């Protein structure tokens, strides 16, 4: 029986590459997204993967969305918490809205998603949870106190849940990408982006597919002895 995988923010950027890689590896994949219907429709047409629209910052919407996926595809074996946003500003210019939006979407979403699948995984004795952090959660980044806090918090969440799930066949791991060529990075001001690329020893932005390969390995049955780990994939920009 094919395992069922849910990828949040699975229709664009890194999430799109993860959804496709998991499908290619034989999973039944459900891709969640927030509001970009046009991108989701294009993704569905090109990949044949079903899409589910809800806001991962809402506990109730996660509960309802995950129940719909289980009704259509079966019990969920794999969750990839990939959905995330930035609202960059230096702290002395940051609004409460910018802080809350990032914490809710990039960190509280992990509680919202995991809380709604963890009991089923425990009952069935199997689960794979892969959470997408960032180099900027590991090293800190000016202009991102909100994002760095959320992405570092995600690592602590994963280490704690890894301990709770270990005896039940559930692994919880983190992939921490460096700067990857997606629309999120395209939003960085051009002169700043040029400076960032100059800091990457490999000399280029990463590709979404390079993150997807790491996630697919951690989601596999073969990775059962890896839990609570953070895999950095950042072109040598920072050694955590
Ligand atoms: N790396 C190196 N230098 C940076 C930098 C970065 N990431 N971000 C800003 N700087 C530098 C600027 O080049 C500028 O240098 P100079 O004074 O020498 O010109 C200085 O910091 C101040 O920057 P701004 O003039 O742009 O100041 P601002 O107040 O208008 O904006 C900012 C500040 C919000 C931090 C803005 O510069 C910015 O958006 N920077 C990008 C921050 C960043 O790296 N975000 C990552 C987004 S992608 C992502 O988050 C994905 C991921 O996980 C990796
Ligand atoms: P992206 O291109 O901006 O795509 C983001 C995806 O997340 C979209 O599918 C979006 O849905 C979805 N999303 C956003 N908010 C959501 C919400 N509240 N509920 C449900 N879905 C939501 O981003 P990306 O660059 O691929 O980044 C993916 C993840 O990797 C993020 O967690 C990001 O922080 C992390 N990351 C990225 C980089 C990088 O360099 N790109 C580096 C390190 C870590 P819509 O299409 O509907 O908007």
C-alpha cells in the first residue's frame, strides 16, 4: 500500500518540488496551499497531485483539511511542514502584525498540523514528520527576528516531539535550507541578494529539488534510525 504524505505549502517553490519528489517515490501526495488558486491549479494540472486549500496558522482549518485528506486518501503517514512566509524588517521598524504573521504561519502551524495527526500515527506505530527550518533560524539574520525565532523554535519543537515519538515508530526531523531559488528569495532586494550569493561558497542559490531529495530520504522507511536531527542544505554558507 502506498503511504500517504501531506506537504504544506506544497504547490509552489520548495514545497512543489517536495510534492513531486514524494509522488515520484511512490507516495499518495496531498499538497496544501493558502490562497494562490492560480498557482495551485497549474500545479495540479502539471503534476496530477490533489490540492487542498487552508491556512496552516488555523488549528480548526488544519483539523478539517487533514480529515478531508484522510477521508479521500487514507491515514496520513508523512507530514512535511513546509509552508512559510517572511515579513522582513529590522526590529526597530517591525510591527506586531509582521511578528505575529510569521510566528503563526512558520511555527504555530507545526502544533496545528502535528497535533491533528500524532494520535493516528501513535496508534498505527508509524510516522514521518519533516519540518522545514532555514539557515536563518540557525545563524540569525538581520531583518528577520520574527523568522529567525520561528525557524529556530521549529528545531526545538522537532527535538522534543522526536523524543515523544521514538518508541512509536515516529521520526521527527528538520531540513534547514540555505538560500534557494524561489519566489521567497526573489523578494529580497537585488543588491542585498547579490551580497548574499557572494557569501555562498558553492557560488549559487540552491535548487528546490536539492531540498526535496533530502526530505524524501528523511520521509523514507530507510531513515528510521534518524530522529531529532537537522540536515543543513546550504551550499556551505553556514556550519551549524
Ligand atoms: N546579507 C548581507 N547584508 C545584508 C542583508 C543580508 N541578508 N540584508 C541586509 N543587508 C545589508 C544591506 O545590503 C545594507 O547594506 P549597506 O548599508 O552596505 O547598503 C544594510 O544591510 C541595510 O539594508 P537596507 O538598506 O536594505 O535597510 P532596510 O532597513 O531598508 O531593510 C532589511 C533592511 C529588511 C534587512 C532588508 O535589507 C532586507 O530585506 N534584507 C534581506 C534580509 C534577508 O536576508 N532575508 C531573507 C529572505 S529569504 C528567506 O528568508 C529564505 C531563507 O530562509 C533563507
Ligand atoms: P514560496 O515559494 O513563497 O511558497 C510558499 C508556499 O507556502 C506556497 O505554496 C504558499 O501557498 C504556502 N503558504 C504560505 N502561507 C501559508 C499558510 N498560511 N497556509 C498554507 N500554506 C501557506 O516559499 P519557498 O521559498 O518555497 O519556501 C518554502 C519553505 O522553505 C518555507 O517554510 C520557507 O521559510 C523555507 N525556506 C525557504 C528558503 C528559500 O531560500 N526559499 C530557505 C530556507 C527555508 P500559496 O501559493 O497559496 O501562497
